[in-house]
C-alpha cells in the first residue's frame, strides 16, 4: 500500500507519537491511502483535495479517523459500489472489503486497534441484520 503522509512524514509521525487523532482515506482496492493529523485535514473531502484528488472522488475511498483507542469508520456505501445492484449484497461486500482494507492500512501505520462504526452510520448495517432473523 502506497501511503501519502500529509502535509509530510514528520507531521504524521509527530501525531502518532503524541496519540493525536489522524484522518485517512484509503482506496477501495487498498493500493493507496492518504493520512494526516485531524487538525490538518479537517474533513475527508478536504484531505483528498490537499492530496491532489477531486473532492468528488470521496465515494472511491474508505474514510476513517483513528488513534490508539480505535478507528471510527465513516460507513457510507456508494450506490454503485462494485456495480452490485442489490443493496443488501452491496453493503455486505462494502463491509467485508472495508474491514480488510482498513485493517491492513491500520497495521501498516503501526496501529493494532478495533474498527468502530459510529451509530450515525450504523443504520446502513440494518440491511445486513434483516437476513439473520
């Protein structure tokens, strides 16, 4: 995975040392990521623009905010994810893929921590639990 550290490696290393929150965007295929201290990036679409992407590319990335206590995943599955037409199958694939790609990213950054989906995003997971009951 090619990880761009923004604004530079030292700023990211300093945030890691001080356990300051960081923000990251990670391509769906896990080949590229951009990480920055949260105060530097502010929002995921701003981080993308600072890294040379269009802010409209946001739906091509997994989005997290993380520190040693955990990683919060902004769980928003694009309607065209992998061109899967059925919402339940699409969300299931997004969830499975995200856990793997985000986990790999965190490990490469030196973090062994849980991945949390904040309540405001967990409503999308209701589709997955409907099949269980």
